[in-house]
C-alpha cells in the first residue's frame, strides 16, 4: 500500500498557501504549556482500559522558539487464554517524545530549525523510530481566522521494524500546520508531516477540533493517521486513532 501523503503534496501547500489558511497566533513570551488526557474504561461483556495523554511545552524567546512534546497511549483488554482463564493483556503501547528549536530570522515567522524525535511502539510496524533533521520554516498565510505554517529540510532516520531489522538513511522532511478559528470558543487544526527516505515514507497527520470550556480548559476531539509504505508482511501500513481528551493550559 502506498503512502497516503507525499512530499509533492507539501510542495503544493507551499505553492498555494495563500489560497487557504488560518490565524489566532497569540503566542506569549516565556513558557506556554498544555497537558491533555483521555481515558476509556469498559466492563461487563467487554473489559478493557485505554489511556492517551500528551504534554506540549513551548518556550518563546526574542530570538528562539523551543518546543518539547511527550505523548503516550496504551490499551489493556481482558482476553481468554489457552487454559480458559480470563486475563488482562496489553494490546497497545506507544510513547513518543520530540524536541525542537528554531532561530527566528529577520522576516516575521521565518525560522531555521533543528529537531529530534523518537517513537517507541511495542505493537507497531516499527517498534522504534528516531529522526533528526534541520530545515527552514515559514508562515505562508495569516489572517484574523487562519494561519498556515510549513517546514522543509533534510534529515536522518534510524528505526527497527517488528521483525528486528534495522533500517537507517537520509530523508527529506516536510510539514504543514493549518489552524482555523471557527469562533471565539472553537478552533480547527490540521497537522501533517512526511519523512521520505529511500526505503520508507513515514507520514503522520492529525485533524482536531478544540472547544473552550473556560480560560484554561478545553475539550479536544481528534483523528490521527500514521502510515509507513514499507512494513513487514504481518503488519498493516496504516494505523488510526480517534480520541476525545481534556486539555489544560498553563
């Protein structure tokens, strides 16, 4: 199965960024942190627990922007083993972390950035996946209700798939982040990143809708898609996740 996202799609976003976009760029100097958490617990005929969480911490300085993200997801469910006993079993477990620093250029919203990411996915097509990269980012459009930010640059990845095979090599990374202010209390966002290498194209997209509960609390509904073009035969190319979380900002 081919990747549902490609680098040309990001190039199209760069070329046509002025046609659609979003704003609400109210980033304050200093630290801006948000923590989100969502959980589902079931009992009766189906017994299980799933938890998803994320901490996103951003630091705005006169010349630099820094961002640190830690996210996790796990799922336990009750299954019947070969002896007929009902036991709890882990069926999903994924952790990810990333760090990014960007140097602000003279032009507004133009930046040179460096980033590092790592994903540990116990049941994924890639059990470990790490990336480092550098590049250029800019905001191609800004209005009262829309912003569109894009990035592109080279990088290097190293990963281990579910069979234990190690893969590594150079990549070209592109990313786009669209925000759309629907009202004073609601915001739509679309994030997309693509890392294209010689052996695999790794894509990640998240579509989200946030609604404000009060000055510090929001409700977030999101749908995310992870895709790899080159996976072991017993694994699927695409993983999806639908979540509803509470987000606390401070």
